[in-house]
C-alpha cells in the first residue's frame, strides 16, 4: 500500500520531498503529491514512512 498526502492539509513546505528515498513525492500546483507506483512506505529504507515522520501537520501523510 502507498501513502498519500491530504491536499487540503498540505502547507507546501516540501519537507517530505527531500526525505523520500524512492523519489515518489513531487510538487504540483503548490502542494505535494505521492506517486503510488513509487511509494513503498519506506520499507527497506526506514522503520516508518518518512513523509509522515517529517510532516509538520499531523494526519497529512496517510495510508492510501
């Protein structure tokens, strides 16, 4: 399963994009989106999804 970013909560800070080991996150129209084909929930890289760990707004990066 991949993660997604709740667009209405995304502040556009970009913290998640730089932490993603799979380069699954990109900016589109001032908010960030996660490509579900590239997202592995950081398995094999980290113990937990890094987008959710670094996001300053709780509940913005969530399982899809």
